[in-house]
C-alpha cells in the first residue's frame, strides 16, 4: 500500500488517461506505480519512454532479457 494516493481515472488528464489506457490494455489494469508517477508528468513520460525502449531493444534474446529484468528486480528488492 502506498503512502500517497495515486491519480484516479477522473483526475487524470488527457495524456495520463492515454497512458492509463495503454497500461490497462497491456496488463489488464493500471498498476499502482503508474498512478503514483502520474502526479509528475515528467516522471510518467520518462517511465513510459523507458518501457517503450525496453520493449524495442533487440540486442538480447527475449528469454534472456526477461531473466535479466527478473535478476535486477530481485537485486533492488522489487516486490512485483
């Protein structure tokens, strides 16, 4: 549970709503970190660009890329 309240669908602006729709289409719901990052447009954009760049990266096979993401998440203590 986060300490601050995330941006709701009603409070979301045009760009935030578009990012929320894309996240909902990809994951099935809007992840809480996205709602929290939506408080700052710059942070939300940066996270979105990172996701797009990560998806387009072709230097590693997809399976190895997934393993690397999992290893990094475990190293930094990511719970999801």
